[in-house]
C-alpha cells in the first residue's frame, strides 16, 4: 500500500511534468517524460526563454517563488532536478 507521502510525491512529479509539457508546448503526454530527461541541448531543447516560461508556470502551479539567485543550470538539468527543487520549496513554506 502506498503511503500518503508517496502519493504526494507522485502528484508533484506529475504536476511538474505537466507544467513542463505545457510550457514547452511539447506534443507528448506528461507521463512520457522520463525523470532523467535532460531539459537543455539534446534533451528537450529548452533555451533560456523557455526556461523562464517553465519557471513562471511552476511558480503559478505550485504557489512558489523562484529567486533570481536560484536560477542555476543545475536546477534545470533534468526533470528530476526540477521536481526536487519544487519539493524543497513546498516544504520550506
């Protein structure tokens, strides 16, 4: 049986993936994004403008605020790194 924490984590993962898909206007279902999917370069091909769109969408979706000093390449390395970041921001509220 799944714990509440596991269900909450899966919900966050799905919402982050859905937000990425919508922000980048990808023609795939959110569940098709692998957790280790690379967002830049040969991955999803996100550029700096797309990154800002993802940030804004995540702020809106989760009611979080991404500070300028937090905008590092490592944050956007993979879908998982974004999920981890969102989870930390939610816990810090």
